[in-house]
């Protein structure tokens, strides 16, 4: 049986509420939107390059966002030292370039798990919690805003990639 990315119900955030609820709600919305863009596609479809000459694929975006979730929440915010998610010898873009359709179920599950771990890491912290990364001081608030922007940018890419794959648009 061929694996396909599961159906996802997109989370909708509050249109009113405090700052924490709004930031967490919009981040959840964008996270589930990316997963929704991948729903019902096989590993081969997720790994297909559809917009030449770009090497972007939906699977590459899944892998990239898993790495970004890990870096900002668990490594930077929580201060954990974790091994590289992808083969460091293949360069900083291995998340986009070292793809295997056969690993798509694992890559997808990794993103879902990194999202869970990111939420778990941030749950007990104030938005004013700070940490230093590469000589700059950041707050958890800034991480939320950065992650919302990162997802929003890549969902635009995902829209184009998905449309080229099977004509699916919108939502």
C-alpha cells in the first residue's frame, strides 16, 4: 500500500483574545495549512520538483519546517544541544536537496513531532522569555512572529507547487 499524507483539519486561531492566544493561534493556523497543502499526496508527489528551475518541493518544505521548528524552539529557546536533523556533509540545504520519497512518511511524522515538541517547550514560558542566538537577544514573542512569517512565506511556495502537481488551489 502506498503511503499518502493524511487529511488535516486546519486550525483556526482566535480573532480576539490576548497576545499569547493570538500568536499561538496564527502559528497553529499556518502549521496546519502547510500540512493541508500536502494532504492526499504520495511520497513521490511530495518529492516532485514542479516549478523548474527551482529545487523546491513540498517534501523539502516539510523537512525544512521541521528543522526550523527544532532550531528556534528546542535548540535556541530551550538551549538544547541536538544532533543535526539532516546530513551536515550534504550542506545547509540538505533539507531541500537530500530527498527520498520513501522517507516521506518519516519526514512528515518528524514535522508533526517537532511541532508538538515546540508547543511543549513554549507552553510554560512567558512571551518575554529571552535567549541569545548568534550574538542577538530574542524573545519567545519574536520566535512566534518569525515562525508565522516563515510558514506564511513557504505556504505561498506550497500553493504553487501543489497547483502544478494536481491543479489543487485555494484553501
